[in-house]
C-alpha cells in the first residue's frame, strides 16, 4: 500500500490536518498548558491520561500507551484501514488521494467519472423528466421525504432503450460507449456490436463506496415486472460480494457506529434511515459473504440480521449463520431478527412505528440460540438417539468457530444438552488481532532486537524530535557495524528520513507504522520522552551520539584483532607463553608472514 500512496503526500496530508480539531470532534478535549487532555478512548480510566500535542500533531496515552498521528487515530478509533484513513483525511482537507499511476488506477478513474455523470442524469430525470410522474408517485406512496431522496441520491430512468447512451455519448463532452459498457451502464450485443441501456423505466439507487464515490446502481421497477430489482454487473469498481448498500450514508450520519442492522432491500435501508435508524445496510442481491462480515466487524462489534419470518427468510438466516461462524472471535456478537411473515422493515415501520421495531430489535435471537434451535428441529433431544444426532450435527459447525472462549462456551452448552462430553474437531486458529496495549514505560521499550541500549535510544529520540538532524554533513557512519540492540532500528530510521527530505515527526511515525507496526510502538513511546533542547542542540546531541558509537565500534574492532593475534601466537608457539597482552591494549605489529 505504501507504494500506492507517496510519502510526500502523507506528509502534506498530516501537515494540513489539525489533530486537535479532528479528535475534539469525537471526544471532548480540555486545554492544559500547551497541550490538550481527555479520557482515553482506548481504555477505561477515571482521570485523563490521553494527551494531544498540537505543535507535533501527535497524541499519546500515558495509561495504555496508545499514540500516533491523525492517521493512526482514525484507524484505531473508527476501525479504518490505512488507505481508508488516508482517504477520509484527504477528503477532509480537500486533497485528491493519489493512485500511484498503476494500470488498475488508470483503468478505474474514467469509470468513476462515467458513473458520477450517470448518477447526475438519473437524479435530474427523477426531478424534471416529463415521464417521471409514476416514479415520484411511487416514492410518495412509500412515504419518502424529499430530504431522504436527496441524501441517498435516488434517480429515475424513463422508458426507452438508449436514454443514457444518447445523452452521454452525444453530450458536449462525449463519453465513449466502451466506457459505459465497462461501467456496467450499457449492455453490448454479442452479434453486431450494438449496445443499449442496462437500466430502463426503473427507480435508481446509486451504490457508493466509503469515500462516497458512485461504484454501481440498483434499479427497481414500480409494478410487478420481473426482475423486481436489477443491479450493476461485476466491474473493476463493483463487486456484489464485498459492497453493502447504505454503509457510506450510515457512517456519514453516525461517525462512530456501535452496531449495524443488515436488511435485505434498498427501500428498507432508506425507510429505516427516515425513521432515525441510521445504522442500516443491505446486501446487493446476494447472500451475506465473509467479505461483508469482515468489513462490518472492522467498524462494530455487534451485527443484527433482519429477515422475513417465512421459510425463505429463515433459510437465508441459516446461510448467514454458517458464513459467520469462522468470524466469531471472542467479543463479537451476531443476532437474528425475524419479522412477522409477509413483513419487511419498511412495511413494519409504516404499520407499527419505530418503537415497535426497536422492541423487536431488543428481542433479536443470539447466534448461539438460533444455532441450537435449528439443530433441535431435526431431532428429539429428549431421547438418546436425538441427543446423538444433535451432537453429530453440531460438531462440524462448532469446529468452524475460531479457538477461544466463545467456542468453549458453545461446546459446554452442547455437552449439557446431550448429557455427555462432546469432543469438537480442531478448528481454525483464532484470527490474528492486535493485542491490548500494555502501559508503555520509557526505559522498558523492547524491540525485536532486545532492549534499546543507551546511545542508540538517545540518538533515536533526537532524530524523532528533530528529523532534520539526519541531513547534517559528515555524520559518522561506521557505528552501523555495532551489534547491539537498537542499531538496526536507528539505521533504518535514519535512512527513512534521508530518503524523505522535509518529513516531520508525524510523517515518520505514519510511514513506520505502515511498514513495521512492532517497532512503531517503540518509536511512539520514545517520541513522548521529549528532550528539553532546542533544534540546534538536538542536532549536536545526535552527531555526538553517532560519533561515540563509532568510537565504540573502532575499539571493539581493535579488541577483536588483538584477540585473534593472541590466539594465533598460541597456535604457532605451542605451549610457550604468549606475550602478556590484554584486551584493550594497542595491538603489536601484525605478523604478515
């Protein structure tokens, strides 16, 4: 990923971002001297130990050790990936995220443009096309307000085979028909090479990614024609098994989501949003996938699936449950809500209101209960035969759970229900998760090499506080030959800064956090050990530390040569006593015979 986002862009992004403003929008900060303080959002505490330093654009918690830049804050606080955090900050400060000029990026950019243009035409047609009356009437019947229609950018395509093709290909800035085909907006005939609009006489629902860019569309008929819903095909931008309708709008409305409700249709998402339930998303005409769950669990710890209570709804829920089993790490919660048969969230809301739906949500069934209820339907757990069948059915399902407390609890529940110990086959290991950060103390920072020794640690502290010190002329270099903890880290840090002139402390931590998260924790802790020196003194201190390490390297080399010479004399002269030299003395002339 670092190859796609130039370090210079990251540095500029951090320079433009006001970390205090970014954090204060999410938790209240109080000014204390030149810094700001708050209760740490990453661990429970009663007195504030979370500190933000404006001049360095860094945060640090003296309780749990969490620290970093605006990018790492968004990644940890909102569970975003690195690129997602970069994109969110870039949008915030008005920068366009570079794509690195890769072939894939060059292919994708025109598609974003085409899809955005199409979305604008669809919106205009819903508002102004003379044939849009049935669409506006349908939306009014469904109780949608103009504000929610605008927020979700609903549109309309009138009857006809080439409305979009005609307006986009022949516009003042014409779009190539091939781009419209690649974006999924036109269908190309196999014979003859002619193309026609994919969406015709439908209400249009733009599908947006987490940056708000249109990546595809869903279209709904207003009558009983089939298919009722039509989605964009798979394209370089749109993958049904990964995307979720309404996720962008949910995150815009509620920056820190606590839970997410997964429903089955576009209209359900919009109706729920209009009633103030802004944490809803929908799959795009496909069953729930592991990619969907991975994306959602990066944002929340609790997911509720809402299905119709009929046979089809329960079968869809059972498929979702089986997909979810490998994702059920300790602390995650999946529940299932089954509405009365024939009802969907939209119709239920219009008939019974928000309070009734919230009561239904409060009574949603936990995954574990739904699992055992489903298995017990196929056997009689009151008989030995039924208990044996229950155990046999449950074993392969529980084996799909990751190792952990949740798996052990379900295994214990199965044992209680069948009356004997049931062995579960070995399942997948628990997915790697960042371990809770222990309190970090300055003199206890360990690296993969061991504990940092004094001089390398001091040099790193100077360099982090004043990166320009790396660009001094004639700095010592032979200290790199030392074999002691911290030397490799210092050398890599120095080379990183030299390769990125003008980089600041926040930029260093961001780049390092992307390439080496383990050592990034060490560097973040060392940043907090601020040396009370002006920049000139820090540069001199850095130079002196390198010089002293180089002198140590030379002395160790001399000692090594002397030790080898002493051993050589011992081998050549047999039992005769070698000269009484000691390690640390000046070596005698080397015998080169």
